[in-house]
């Protein structure tokens, strides 16, 4: 999984989010760092942390967004789709994530039951809220 933005349908505590990420990435909780500002990333690049995620509340159709930054090359090679499906299942959430093969505003909506739907990310010009709209299904994610 390369650097990714992941929208989550409800706010999660730091402890619950770390537990879900640890399970999805098969890491110990101590190998994951949550930050509130991406300017804190420089510390991880120097200290050699394995996975850092910037966590923020967002307005709109989803309650929070995390930006995940894998500093370990082994993590960057992991299958994004599998990680997100496991995160959804373990935390009983829905997530929207961009996949490398899609356009920047196309995302896959995944749920705890393994369902995937192609959606489009939008931003409300007046409120700055993130909105998601279903798109006609042209292709399904290919298993890796």
C-alpha cells in the first residue's frame, strides 16, 4: 500500500483505530503512529517508524479521514484492497479509498461484508464538505 487517503464513515478513538490498523497491516500497535498534522512526518522519516497515519475529522458523508504513510518498503508492497477490506471488517466500518489504477476522484467504497462500489469524490463549494456519489460500475476491483 502506497501513501493513501482513507475516508471512514464514523469517528474512531485512537486506540480503536490503532488496533484496526495493526490488524490490517499485521503490525504491532507500537509500530503505528497517529499524528494530527502531516508536518510531524519528518520525525518518522528520521526515526524509521513503519507506519504513520495522519488522522483528521472531516465534514460531509464520512466522519474522518486518515492519510497513511508506510515508511517500510515491505508495507508499500501490500495490497491496498486487502488492507482496506480487513480494516472494514475488523472495525465494522465503511471506507472509501482511492486505488492506483483509478482517476484521482474515483474511489472504492468498501464495507465490512466485502462489498465494493465505485464512487466519485466531490467537495461542496459552499461548505467544503466531502461528498460521495455512486458511479456507474464499469469495472470491478481485480483480486490480487
